[in-house]
């Protein structure tokens, strides 16, 4: 087999490995193995699974390196597999469950149809993503958990690499559960926050902010950023928002932010930015998800974001690298 054939077959094999990881996440295998190895029969009983089927999945998981054989017919969790536990910092269990959720799995499986037709097969079947989430509370909570986990590294670097001096009020536009805003507020005790999102999301945000002891410092507002955003902020954060929308809609959102911004205020856009070369990059992977799930959503280059800002009477004034391909793009009014 040639090297090019090997490379392609390695990519093809990825779907089986992901399916095994999804099974591990859905059944809570890592949680059951947290205290030590278990034989397959006992593990299956605890997970509510069919032991012979689970045994075959565990064999694949061992090849991935998240579990390893222990004893005659047992397995134990590896250090790499520990991030699939639900009770550890940096857990990616919710992320894997979200990517394997029925509608998301459908979206990626129907990517050929999307490319052929030029419109999202996901939207054709399930409707717009946020309407779909609004109709299905369990999927919505899973999505919120996924976004929180995905943003954890970016957020940690955000509060150490960007200077928030002068920001008295931070408005988080479509801030989801509020995990990013909560991290910023904890790192900046003198700052107040305002979180804007849809009705069904704001309820989740109130829970998180209360649990973090930030309810008195942060207001939650139910609304739609296509209509307006809360006025009077010193800075407006849009984290993983603009990539969901086509050019015209993205400019419309930015113009609403521009109108609400205080004089001298800042617009902070946190996104994964497309690279300038053809090397493997998270942004390329996410761009295909945007293609599959949205009509018009896409990842963008720095130049494309600068163009969006310009069309909204804003000017790109700086870019802060946050790791894993994510950037904080800072803009100011023209």
C-alpha cells in the first residue's frame, strides 16, 4: 500500500474510532472505570450495555489509547482516556456526545448532499440550528455544554493575554450559558456584565452565573441580536457567533453592536481563524461543520473579518492569539 493510500485509509478509519469514542461517552464508560479496572461483564452491567458488543468496542478504544487491557477480560482507563470522565476539569465527554447527537451526525453524513445542492441538508430536515435547539431542551443543554467545553482553553488564555483595563461593563452578545463571561468577571472583580441570548438559553445562563456567585454583577437579557443589543457597554464580546452567519447577517449583527457601543468602546470577536496555508488546522474542520449545519455560516480569514468590520463602520486594530487556532480580533469605531 502506498503512503497516499495509507493516509486516506487512516482518515476513513476515523469514523469507526469516533463511533467507539461516542459509545464510550454515551455509556459513561470512563466514569465507571474512574476507580480502577473492571472486567467486561461487570462494566457492561454498570453501563447498561450488551457485554459481547461492548467488548468489541473496548478493543477499538484500546487501539485509540483511551483504555488498556487489564487482566484476562478487563480494561482500565488511561491518562488520555480520563478526559472522557464527566467529573474532571477539561472533560470532552459533552463535546463528543454533541458531535454524535442524531441531528449533528446527520448533518455531517449528508455533507455530499449539502455540497451538491448548495444549501444545508441539516436545515432542510431540522430547521435553523437555534430554532431546533429551542424545540429540544436536551439537545440545547448538550450543545451549551459542548460550547462551554470547547471554549475552556480559549477563555483561560483570553483572561491572561488580553488587557481588560477600562472595561467597566462587558456585554456578551449571544453568550450562551455564560461560562466565558463568568471567567472574565472572576478575573476582573470591578467589572459588571450583561449577557444577551434567546429566551431558552438565558435560563441556563442564570443558573450558571448564580452558581458562580456572579448573579449580582451580571444582568441577563432575553433578546435577538438581529433586532438590537443592550446599550452602554464599554466592550462587546461576540464569541463563536459571526461564523454562524453569512456576510450580510454578520454585518447586520456588527452594526447593531456598533450602534450600542459607548464612545471609545471596543468590539471583541473571538473566533477560530482560517490559516493562510493548506496545513491541517482546526479552522478547516470547523468550516465543514459550518457548511453542514448552517446556510451561509463559515470560518473566515483575518482579512475577511477586517472586511466585515469595515462594512459595519469598525476598524480592526489588533489580534491576540489564544491558542488552537483561536484569535481575539479587536475592533474600534471608525
